[in-house]
């Protein structure tokens, strides 16, 4: 229970309309369906406050220090990890801080507040021939959050990098209530650089995966922007209409999409090395055949059915594939990149299927056979060309809701950002582990190989996370998810397969991974103690 004096002081900072301890409002923040245990509640905050400025955030944090009250801040708050992880906490909902403060076309950056979404910012910067990295969680998420506090891989990471590496100047309210301004911002010369003389503080700020709110509140940041050769207002110019699987519209003439499929995992990996070396592509992302098929099963039957053995066997032949996109500045560049891609496909015995005007029913018919397609996916003829889905998936990252369709829930594991070879091992081992859970009926059949991710920065790193689909209404499946986490963490530590999402999925994981990674977990505790001597920041997902 938050003491009344603390509540009154917070009320004096933000106003009575922007703070509440009403149980009905608090329950709205506690309810979540992302993990969906039974009952589907995260710990309920004692108080929710909506600060509207950096000064108000600073004042609330100082009140928390005064009364030794823990706090946690969130921006869009889509994941359960945005919730307080313990009792007696104040939640800072940053939705009032929703402004795009600056777009610098010349220096290619934008300055934003926490509640600006990827779609909002993208709509504005595309008018100026620029683009940003929108993470795989979708365009409704906060770029500031993925830059400062969480993860940041997306469809276009081959070109637009990882959002942790897109951080420029940052305004940061420390757990003590002090304000720290990183990089060029700290010397009053603008937002253009995230570092100054000496060691970089961005590693302290976020490391690989961020501190999930443990190290204070980020109130403003500058995000690096990238060239965008496509239409300035795509929805209007291309007459786009519909959502997700039913998107219709024209495709830009200077953009092409392909489904690239390979005979085995080795050739799949070899192609990625060659693509990175050639420095081609605007999008590289594996949306697994199993995810697409599981979604179509819902569309065809309205429920989940066991995948017919003949269909399963056929589709498994296409499991080593990724989607690839080219966004060119000229016809000559488009022709060049297309030529290089086809050369790589030939060298790796792959096939590149253009996804321009190829109808979805034709694509699926070629993959599984026309007779099977008609029998298993009877209404797929109503779908628009396959390229439309890739187009809006690449631009707006609109596909995340689809992964919830088969069972209402999904999870992911592995997911470290490592060499291509490590990523391939994750894919192989992840499929082997998950196959056992599919056979036992714990997971929905997505053909087991359901790796999502792609290349960063023309092949510098590879992100591979293993997705698993399950029915959130089935207690046995919910329990099986925990067993799956444990098995994947065990493999990650013993093989090793790198630091991934297992860091947060099994209690005590940091103590298992840490000794194999320079005892990073001990350094994190030292950082936490240095920046937060009163331990008021929620460190449940950090230390």
C-alpha cells in the first residue's frame, strides 16, 4: 500500500486527473493476454501516474526515493514485461508524452517521446524520403522503448540495423531523479550523436536487451533514420486497402520481393553469407512456412486441425526459406541487385520466387499441389497477390497479429544475435526440441521449424528466434510452455547457443549464462547498485 502522503505529492505534480488508485483502473493495467496464465493477471500496481513531461517524471522518481517506493515506467505497454513485477509499486504510464519533437532530414534523425509509435513516426519521415527500423513486434510499438530499454530486431534490419544501435542523443531520468543527457546532447550541441569523449554510456544504458525499466525512465531520444527510395505516402499513392491477409493495392515499380528457398540448412546459411558480402537488400526476414500454414488452417476451417501427413511432408521441403526485398533508388540499381540475388541463388542451388503479381493461391498451389490446395485451403483463392502482404509487412510490420490466430498465444526462445553459424544451430536444435512438444499435443503443429528473424547490417549478425504456438485456454499447453523454456535454456547454456530470450524465461537463468559470458550478471548488479542506491527501479527482469 502506497502511503497517502506519497500519493498526495504525486497528485500535486501531475494533477488529480492524471493519477489514480481506483481498483477498476489498476486492473486495466494488470490484465494481460500475452503469456496468459490462469488467471491472466500481472501484479497490480498500487498507483498509476501519467506524467506529461521530463520534469514531472523527475519529480515522481524523487518522491519514490523519498518514500522508498518502487516504480516502473512503460510507453505503449504491449507486453507483460511492461507490468510491475512485484507488489507495492507505482506504474508510470507515459502516454501523455506522445510528441515527435524534431525531424532533421539533413542529418537523418528524429527526436521523439515515449508514446510515439513506429507507424506515426514512419508516416512523417517517409514524406521526407526517410525510414526507421520498426521492430518485429509491430508498428504499434514505441521506437524509444526498443532503442533504450528492450529489443529491436525487425524485417528491415539488414538495412536499418538493430534499434539498440540506432540510439543517438538520449534524455534519461536516473533512478535517483537526476537527469543524464547522453552524447552530443550532454554538451548542448544537439541530438546527432549518442557518444562523447571516453567510454560509451550506451552500453551501460541498455547493453544488448535493455534493462526493462530497472535503470530509470527515458523521456526523449533521437533515432537514426535511413534512406527510403519508395513512395512518400504509400497508402495513398498505391491505393492500399484492407488489412493483413486481405491487403489490396499496387506495388511500387522500384521494389521487388522474393521467397528464396533452399535444399537444406547449409545452403540456406551459405546464401545469407553471400547476401551479406554482396551488400544487397532492404529486407531479409524468415517468416516460416509453418506460421503461414497454421494461419491458413484457421482461415480454411475456423479451427485448428492436425496437418495432414502428405501436406506436412511437402511443406517441410520448403522449410529452409526466407523472404527478401529490394528497394532501389533507380531502375539500374534494381536490375543490379536482382541480378546479384539470382547469381547467389544459382550458386547455392536455391530458387527465388518473385512475389510481385503472384497470386497467393497460385503460390500455395505450386508448393503443395493444386488438388491438395483446393481440398485443404478452399477459400484461399480470395486472397490478394502474395507481394502485397510482403509489401505492407516490410513497411508497416503488420503481421504480428497473425501469429496469435492459431491458438491465441505464442512464445519465443533462443533469439540471440550472433554469427550466422550460431543462428543455424539455433534453428536446427529449436526444431528438434519443439517437434517433441508438437507430437505430445503441447504445441500447435507449425511444422516445428518456425524460426523468425533475419540479418542485421548486411550480414554482420543473424537473429533467429524459435516461435511456438499454443492454445491459451489449455492448462496442459500453458504448463508445457514452461517445460519448453527450461529445455531450451539448458541447450543454450550447454551447446552453447548464445545469450537469448532464455535470460528472462526461466528464474535464475542469469546465474547459468553469466559464468559463460564474462560474468555479465555480476557487472549488471554493480551497475544497478551504482545508479539506483535506494533500489526503487523494478529490476525483476534485469538483475
